[in-house]
C-alpha cells in the first residue's frame, strides 16, 4: 500500500513507518525539517520501502501548506497504485504545569493538536475520497478519554480530536474511507523522556505492530500497548465522583 | 529492540553489574543531547565502568534512540548510520540481503558507536583485524561543541584516537563502515577437543591459516598436565551449494528473570559446568552447518545472563600476551588464576594476528584470554596478580572489560601508547570535559 506519513521521523511514527517499509509499502514523508525528513527517508529506503521514499515540507503550524504537501504525495504515487493511507502521528505535548504556566504554549498546543490536525485531516480526507477511498490513521491519546486532573489541557485537545475522528468514520465509511483512531497509553519515546513511566508503559515497536494490524483491518479504534484497552475500559466507566478522587 | 534492563533509580551499571550513581538521557537527537554531556553510552555491554559517567558529571547520553540507517549501498556494501543503531538490528535488516558486519563481537546487542569506541574484535581478528579497520568515517561532537567529520585522511589523529578510544575523544554521532558480502547465511563449523594449553596455542595458529573464524573455549578448572584443555571452534561462511536454501530461524530469546544468589556460580557449579562443557564434545572432532547466531552469539540466547552472577556481579578479565613472551606466559596466567582458587565460568582463548588501527586499540599480535570471574572479596587481589603477570609478558588489558585494574598497572602496560593518546586529548579537550568513570580511575582524569 502507499502511505503518506506526517510524523514519521520520530518516536512511534518512526517505528510504524519502518514496519511498513520492511513489508515493502510505498512511503511519502511530510514534516517540518527537511534534513530530518531526508534522513528518515533514507532509513526507510534501506529497510525495504517500495521505490525511493519521497518527502515534502509540511508544518502542522502552517495550514496553508497542507494541500500542496498532500498533492506532492498524490503526484508521487500516481502510476504506482495511487494514495491508499494517510497517517498522522505529529502533535504537541507538554505537561499540565507547563501549559498552565505558558498561555502561548497552551494556545499553540490547542491549535496544533486540534484545529490544525482537523484541517490536515480534512485535506487528506478529500484526497482519499477522490482516490476512491482508503484509510486515515490518526494518533490521538488515552488522555482524551476522561477529564483527568493531570492532563486537563492536553487531554481536552485529544478528546476533541477523537470525537472528530469518530464522526468522520461514521460519515464516510460507507464511501470507502476508513478512519482509524489510535489511542496510545504511555509509550517510552523522546516525547515522554524524563516523565515517570506508569505500569503498562510500552515501547514504540510493539505499539507500531498493533497499529499496523488495525490499519490493515480498518479497526476504528486501537489502544496500545494492549493492556491500555482494559485499563481504559474501566476508566471510561468510573463514576464522576470516583474520577474526582483518583490521582492520575 | 532488546535494550538495557531498567536499573535502580539514580544508578547506572556496566554489564558486570557494578554500579555508579548517575543517570542517562535518551534522545533521537544526538547533536542536541550531547551538548555539555561528559560521555555517550549505547547498550551498556562493556563489562566495567567504560560506559559509566564520572562522579562530577553524572548524566550520560544514551544513544540507542539515534538508530537510523542513513545510507546503504547494495552494490558496494558501504553503510552509514546513526551511532545508536544496534548490530542486532543491522543483522536483522541486512543479513537476509547477504550482508554482514566485517567484524562482530560475541553479542549483537551492541551499538555501532560502541563497536567503534571499543574497537571491538571477533573470531576473525587474525584475518580481518578489528572493526576499526573497516570504519571509513565518523561524525563526532568534540569537546568544544563543534560537530565535525573525521576519516583516515581528515583529522587523522582524532580518527585514530577515537577507534578504541572508549568515547573519550568525542561523542560519536554517525559511523560509516564497509559491510561484507556473505555467500550464504549459514556457517560451516569445525570443532575439535584439545588436550592442554600449549597444544591449544599451536592449534589456533595452525587453524588461522585455513579458517577465517577461530576461537577456543578452555576449561579453567583443570590443573597440571591438562591445564587449559578445551574445545577449538573454527568456522567459515557456507557456500550456497552446501547451505540449506532457507534462512536460519532466529531462536527465541529466553530472559533470566531474576538475580540468582551469589553462590549459584560458586566453585562447585563452575567446575561442573566446565566438565560438562568439555565432555559434551565427546567426539574428538565434529563438523557441520550451524546458524550464525549460534556460532557468533551463543550467550545472546539467554538475555540478561549477567544476572546469574547475583547482585555482586562479575568481572571479565581479558588480556593479550605477545607471541614474543612465548606459550608459557598463557600457562603462567592460568596458574595464577587456579593457584588463587579462582575459577572462571567461561574462559575464551584466541590468537590475534595484527595490531589494531586505533591509538589505544586492544588487539596486538599474540594470544588473548578472557576470564569470567564472579566478584568476591579477593577479586581485587586476583586482578592485581593477573595484571602483574601480563606486565611481565609485555601484554595489555581490554578496557571494554576492565573494572578492577589499578592506574599504575594500566600506565605501565600502556607506557608507550598512552602519551600519543593523551596528546590528542590535550589538543581537542584540554580541560577533559569528556570523561568517564573508567578514565577517572585509569587515566587520572578529574572526577
């Protein structure tokens, strides 16, 4: 399959893109830094991606560039089977304390994680539908499942994103667009470096394998690492009075 | 990717399990992370304190997330990658395509940066030299903050000092090296029982002419006439005509889930293991195809095997004894071990063919012995005695293994080479911002 990837240079995105490359998928990378894109593209080439991995600049803070970046990918896959999958792992993370202390950071996080990610997905959705359908896979977070005292702001941005993706899946699945919402729990990456890892913390490789299976099956929601599915099943059902007392 | 087991908070340990206070920061972005850091470390497979930070700057950079292949030329085998990429991953990706590292250590859970910093050697040292002999370029962050490229013709002193320089000349960010084409992914192995240590040294030299890979295991518990009896193993890559068409299956890697108690590898069990290992080779000679994993990385089959030594851990003592000192010097070394009641669980012997390429590379022509010694109250005295034997023979020790050597012994062994290495550090890092627990202990760097 041919995949456009926003966020393949780092963390879970890097791991997922590698697993796609190793089974011979075609890849086109979008991202902010040209040299980073280039380094990751060559890594994916070496690991077996179909054809040379293309790149184009695309910054989640600059929505004006989304259309052109996606069009570059569509062009690159023309004649090679066309666009099939769009993956978005990019986003902004900061701790609750940091976001409370810095309104500019908060504004940026909300804009990038919600408004701009939705805008990017809208642009991707239009192109996938034009190609006759496909899969849109977006990394949200378990942080958006309930209002939690430790991730109020980041969680709110991801809650909004998850609801959008859920609606999108309902609206367009009949026309061949499958939306896969990924809800990672704690995964050890540069994004979480320095934070205390809770139980069931995972590594990017196994998380990516689980996400890839979900993309192949078109599963609408995937929790990863696997134990988080059970953890969140409990947390979703906790009464509000209990949620108020829990410390995480 | 099999990584490093999580340690008690606030401490870092080497593979031999002795720990220091310290922490590590993992980052995909080595250029950023190495700014102001005293040391980079990879998968922590050096046995002693080579990968541990000094007391005065206890935060090291862990490179294992910087793991991208930046270029691989399928026609020539030229590889360039970020320094934290592991040999395990490289073998996984490149072996099915017919490429293998020109030199491999006894574990694949090492990073490229670590292979350069220790200038690792393998079973083909007599034929292929060290890993450093196949490194064509390095990208480094040096002590003054600059990021630069060096190769044999560009900043040659820095390049030579970095091969085997234990990370003390700069942070290794990227490694470019020449990979080797293999005719099949199988090893043709020949093995033979050997009766004593003198015969063993001769057998290694004889086998070197016919086999690209040679190594010996010796029973360290036998004394007298049979001291140093063991099993010689030789190998070469199998030709396509003699190898199975299928790719060798990777064995499941079991993990040792707990620390065994300190007495688990006591004298009796070590003796029993060595006896069993010797007689398992009940035929005098054996020959056949084996998986490369079984041939090169037998110990990788049990992850975290270092926990078998209990909480006090163990030390691996590896030295090289020059050929000029004669075959009796290896016998003297083994006698020092056995006369002090020391027993090595696993003892490895191998001949080296040539001097390594780095200013402080470990290999030189001679016989190398590696002893695994559980840490006891008398370990320091035992290592002192072994070091005096090595000094008498004009030999040296392997810094990637060492944990107990005294500074005066190290300086005496390296009296000829150390000034040139320290001169490079004086030029690039006069205030010794880059240092490690090992360099404080052996080089006299500021803590």
